[in-house]
């Protein structure tokens, strides 16, 4: 009886679509597949005690984090893959002509068990991992790649999808369903469905190798960050840090059994937060040099050979698919479309950004000279002297802001306040729902009419079990077909202060909180039929756009005045300090734009190579240096935001796509202008943005959605003005 749900599902799929003459055979084959899955369940011990066995019975199907144990993952993966393959075979072997109802709808509904375990496992492998999870991730990566290939390269299934695609104009269905037909067909073609059998086997091998290498690269980055945290012997060396920062460094040292020392953890970027405050230049140099050497200094975490192999395999795969290089293959499915378009955008922005950075460097060198410093500005000096120049020019520094930026207050009275003002949504804590770490919180989100919209999971503190950076993920995606509402999470890496101390943010951390919540809104406002189009399921160079728009509220006067209050006195941030924040918004944009463009250009340089052009492991750093020089962004004092050997974005989901942030920022800056032109923070504006764009997910073509919202083509001028890249 306990496996009746699976038997019924597969048998129904087989029988409902079979002609009378084929019913007996189809039923027999379906029964055999069901029995195989049931046998696998018994073999691996998947039963009702496993939280992934069935959909979560908790509110909005939030995962039962408090019941999930490591031993639950592998059985769920094993059975989930086999169960989905049985479902796929039932679709592919259906003797009746292909229809939406007997092909695409069951395809959308397939793999529910695998989806449940995958969403939780890969979310926690980033947010709260351990050795067991990392070992299983390495084991499952090639197997999951092979599983995906077995579906996307299934010739019988593709034949049915192609039949629907070829008759798409005759289909009497709504626009979203027609798009599902079109996008499913394109996805299969891009995955190799039209290749020969020999080519498919080659593709499978390349995909499997990539999955293993990509996992190994990301694990190396995470482990090296942990291992190479900076150990400092004395408090005197930490001069310039606040008392809270020093206390956090002391706590981090104690956690490593270094009771008489201090530890400064590294972030995943080239630059490190402490460089803006530390007066000890030798320590700044040690921190920065350690950061920049990651993945390239030999030893167990060296990523040079892995990077070379990944680039070569991607180039080989792209050529197998009929493209010149991986970038061409990747971009053909984005709004940018071509490498020429991306190269032109980056080449247009680089010269003014570098010119601004050089002017900023001259200002910093002048301050060094004026102070009697007998040295040339280096990359580990930039942040420190930038804060000095900022203080001199605008009469304030970051340390003046932090007392007014307490984390929970920023979230509730800043991020949530802005969302309520613009979209009418409200938030209620849900401490009754389970979490995977004591620092994690859950909020229920309500529409203006009081109906429940979503669950929002807040995970803001850094920890050794968490990867660096900030991101959003969905544990449950919205879908009318599946009857599901969104459960989304935001993750930051804010250093946790000692017990009893307030969590005071930097301005960058505030902006990041607003940014990531923009992704959350994109997921929560989703209002589509099909899971394939839900939330942030949009082109990669469009996905950052809504999140960047949400950053606008961070320094919007009405919002800033509501959350920027002193954590002790409750006193509002002085107006003159607020004005200085706004006045300095373009400050240091030459550096910020150049370091970002340098990383984006590196990404394109790696992925616009043919297999024969990919450098070997020993040539990786030389290739990087020449690529930056060729692009005109090789400034010694302004290193790329990420060097190639720890550039996790481009080894993961942003390969040939790191340009997306600046590409999306064109839309973002233009959208900010639209809000200003139409009265700013109003419910009417919020409803228009939600209804025409945020709710649509991938159900329409991305740029079409933007033009429906904006009423015009995107204008690049607001971006140039924002980043100080005009001649004005």
C-alpha cells in the first residue's frame, strides 16, 4: 500500500494515453517500471520516515529542515532519478499522437521527488554544508548530469516534442502554453537532441566530466577560503578596526582553538572588507596577497588545471553543438544573443571606467604623498586611502554610518518597509516553522488583501559551513499547474558579532540586502502556470535586473529616514550625513566599474577560445594577464573583482555570463528613471512593475516584458550618468 501513489501515477500515465490494442502491452511495461522503482525504494530504504518521501505537509510545503538527516539524501536521489525515468518512458512510449496534455504537462510534472531533494540538498550545500554533504555532492554530480542527459537526449521523447513544435501555429492554446512548446523544444535542441548517436555519447562524456570538475573547483574555493583565513598575533596589528570587528576576530580565533590570536576570514572576492580600515600596511598586503593567490599557488586547492580542463571541455562541447566557442553557444540563449554584442558593450564602457579609475588613483597617490608616505599606491592600499579621501571630500567615512545600520532594523524598517510602500505586502515572523540553523528566520508574506503570498527565509550571518557571497534560492517555486506558492530564501555573509552585540552593517551590506530581496520579490510575485517559467527562470542577463532595481530604495530618502536610526539612542541619522551618502554615490565608481569589467572581460576571454587555444595549467596566469592587457583594464592597483582561479561565478551558472550585471544595469537605471518620472514610491507604480514584469517570470520573452513595462526600448544614458561615465 505504501507505494500505491507511484503505481497509480505511472499506470494512469500509461493507460490513459493508450489505444485499446496497445493497452495491455503498455500496462505491462509500466507495471515493470513501477516494480523496478518500488524495488529500488526497498533496496535503499526510502520510506515514510524519509522527509523527501512525499511532499512536505508543512505550511506551503516548506521543507522539514528539523527532520532532514544526511542519510535521507542519497536514497531520495537514487529513487527520484529512477522514478522520473519511469515517468519519462511512459510519456515517450505513449502510442497516441503527441498533445500538450499527454506530453508537455506530464513532463512538467515529472521528477517531483528528485526536485524536492535537489532543491534542499544543493541549497544547503551552499548555506550549511559539511564533509558528508560535500562528499555526496561530488558523488552525485556526474550521476545527475547523466540523468539529465538521459532525458534531454531521449529521441522518442524529443520526437513528440518536435511534433508539437512543428504544428505550433495550429495549436489552440494560450500564449504561455505556446511558449512552453517553443522553449521546451529549444531546450532539447540546445542540449543535443538533434545530434547523432555517436555525438550524443560524446556529449554525455563531456557533460559528466564537466559536472565533476565544476564541483571540485567550487569545493577548492570554499575550502581554501576557510584554510587561509588570516591569523593575526596581536590586537595592536588590528588598529583601525572597530571594537566589534576586533571582538569578532577574537571569536573566530577561539573557534579555531587559537585563544591568544585573532582571525580575519576571507571573502570570495579579491578585495577584503578589512582593507578599508587597517592602518598596518604590512597586514593589508598580507591579506590582499593571500586573497589574490587563491587557487594558483600550488597545493591541494590549486585550480589552474581544473580551470584549463573546464574551458577546453566547454569549447569542445560548443563546437559539437555547432558554435564557434562556449560564449557563442551560451549567449545565443540570452538577451544579448551574440559575443559581438557583449564585446561591444564591455569595450564601450571600459575606456571611461579606466580613465575614472586613473583619476581616482591620482587622488589617492596625492594623499599618500601629502602624508609623507614613501611608496607607490598598491592594490592593498586602495580601499584604505579611498576612505581617507571620502572622509576629506565628503567629511564622513563608513564608520560613521554603521551605528545607524543595525541589521534587523534595516531588514524590517528598510527592506520590508519599502516593499510595503511600493507593493502593499506585509510580513509576519513564523518561529513555528523549522529552520536548518538557529540564526535562520522565517517570515510569512501577505498581499495587501491579507491573502498569503509566500514564505521568506532569512539567512544573513557568515559561518564556516556557508559559501561566500550573497544569493537567493527557491525551495518551492510558484506554479498554478502544481498548485504551489513560493518559499524563497536570501543569503548574506554578514560577520556575526559576539553575543549581546548589535549587528552593524556596512553600506555595501545594506545595498546587498536590498539587492537580494529584489530576487526574492521576483520569486514571490511569480504568477505563471508552468514550473519552467516560475520566478527567476529568465535569461541569465535579465535575472539580475529586478534585484538591481530594488537597490534604489536603499538610499531613497523616505526609506533611508525610516531605517537609518542609531542602534542605541534611536536617533535618526542626521540629515547632513544622509546628504553625504547621496552626494558620494558616484564616488570611487572608476574603481568599482573597472574591477567589475575586468572580471567580465576575463570571463569572455576564457569562453571565446577554441579548444586548441585554451592554455594549459602552467599558462593560466599568463593568459589572464595578457587578456586584461589586451582589453585595456590591466591596472596594477585595480585587480579584477575575481581572478580566474577563484572565479566561482563562471565555473557555475554564470559561464560567459558575468557581463549580465552591467547588461541588466542598463535596464535597472532606466527603470529607476521611470519610477522618478512617474512619481517615485507609489502603489500605482509598484502594481505596474509587479503586474507587467515581476509576475511574468519566463512566461514571455524577456525584452518584450521590459518594453511592456517601460513602454519603450531601454536607454543606456541613465547608466552612464549613474556610474560617472559621461563627459558631464
